[in-house]
């Protein structure tokens, strides 16, 4: 059974387009995250939601808008895509916001902007 | 100074050898520490948490030195399947607003 799933797995699109990535977890966790891993493999948190409420919003352009319809889902919408948005985007979840809980990652969405 | 710093490697180590990685962190108030493992083109997965007293899980031993602000990972009797990138992870942030800060990873290749 997949614990954290993301769709799509690959996304190739042109500059200026708008795209969404979906994430779902079936672990019953309260907290979900979006991370970006760039070409240098640096993994950096973008957003964190706890029970559908935004709790972490790192310095991310306004073009990125997360949405959590319920605590099992966290979607990421990106407007006006730029070349620099090309990266692997990982969704993750944890039991709670406390930092000592293990985070479970989805398989990633490889976004390529041309 | 970077929040979490690791030697990126690559470390190319013969099978059966012992290998150790270090990682330094800048925030002395950090409370939780972890090693995650990431295989090529896969997601990161928790390898082990790092406790103040040090902890061992089979062939893996993690140590924390708060005074010097570094964390180490020791792998004994390395296997081919240990080839991966090892990410040092530190919990930064305040209560209720905690976040994991990842190092850039140390790439390990075990050679037959």
C-alpha cells in the first residue's frame, strides 16, 4: 500500500504555463509538507500544513500556492512557470508538527520547464 | 556558515569496509537530529534518529556531539546495498513551527 503518493510523477511543460501537483497520504498523519530538491540535490522545505492549516511558509514566490482540502491531501499549484522551477518536488507527511517525528516522503514529481 | 554542512563526497569504499561521515550544524538550539538515506532518483527515507547518548542499529551507529555541534554516522561491514546518498537532517524552528533542515548529502558508493 502506498503511504504517500504524488501525481504526476513526471511533468514537462513550457515557461509561462500553470500546473498542479497532487499529494495524498493514507497514514492518518496530521502534518504534510512540500519540499523542493534542485539540480544540486539540495532538499529545502517550501510549505507545511497541520490539519489543513498553513504553519510553515518559507521564502517561496507567490506563484506557488499550496492547498489542503483535507488533512490527507496537499496540492501544489504553480503559476507562470519559470525555467528555475525545474526540480523534483517531494510531498511528505508526519504524525504531527513536532520535529522528532519521522517524515514519510512521496516518490517525487520531476518537473521540467522548457 | 551553512545551517547543516556535509562533505558531499563521493566516498568510494570497498565492500566490507567501515566508513564514517560527519555533519556539522550551526544552530546550537537544535533539538532533534536524523540521518536519512536517499537512493538515486528516489525519495529520502529515515535511516535513524540520533540521540544524545548515541545509538546503534545493526551495522549503523550514530553519534551526537552537542558541544562541537556535529553528528556522525558509522557504517560497519559495508554492503553493496549501502550505496546511496546519506542526508544529515537537523530539526530547527520553534515549537509548533518546527522544520527539518537537510544537508546536501554525502554520496557513498560501495565497490565490489
